[in-house]
C-alpha cells in the first residue's frame, strides 16, 4: 500500500499522495493552518529566531521525534542533509526541531557532518505552540514531549505555505515510521514557495 501524506497548500484543500481519494472532512489537521503565521519564532534558550535562520526564499522546518533514539528521524535528517544543495539552490534553509538537548544535537550534527540548523526544544515549547506534541506518552515515558513528525514550508515572512504529515497519525501508532520522500518535499517546496 502506498504511503499517504496529508498535504496542505495555499488556495487549495487537502490533497493526498495516494491512489485513494479522501475528503478533507475525514482528516484531522495537524499543526497550524496553512496561510497563518508561525506560532513560535523558534527562539528557546537564546537560540536564533526564524528570521535569522530562513534562507532568501524561506525554510523547510522538519519536526522530528528525537535524534538520540529515533532511527527514522536520524535517517530522515541524514537523507535531507545529504541533499542540502537542492534546497540551497532554491534559496531555502533547513531547520530541524526536536526536544533533544542542544549538546546532543550538536554531537549528532558534527559526527555526521550534517547541514542545516538544529533547534533544541527540551521543554517542548515550540512543539506545543505548533500543536504537534504526541499525547500518547505520559510524563514518565522517555518520549514525553516528542512531536508527531511533520514538515512545514515557510515563507521568509514567517507565513506557513504548506505542510506534510502522515494522515493517520491519530489512529496508527506506527505512522512515525513513514516520512515523505525527498522528491515530494522538493516538489512541494517548488509549488508552495514558488521557487525552483
């Protein structure tokens, strides 16, 4: 069965990368609405604001569960980073947000020679502002505070122009394994941010 990602774009209703048609009423939207401003400027503990992190044409923000224990997140970041030129050619910066400590993120970035900016959100303030926290984990669980994986395409002015996330995140506790392919992300960047 093909992976199905929910995709929202300006001036369009939900579209699915699937052979099956699903109406917008059947999907629960994840995160802030397309066309709205970023609900948080990404500054936590003195980190740089979105305005300083964005490229000439904006940024692609990846919310990942963890760079310390989630192999799917690690693989996604490594894959995206290894194709950073394709984003930079479009004037887009790469931003990765997780609840991991900044020291863990820096160690991961240096050990793999990764490109892009890492934003540490240990109290999940940014994650909560975006409405992405996975509520399946209680306070005693190591994953408490982790987000549902999601990708946001953001204009330089801070307006969310599109987003990608797994459509069945509410009733499939394994949906976090599925991440959008690079070509889907680049295609969405080209159409949503009018670059390329």
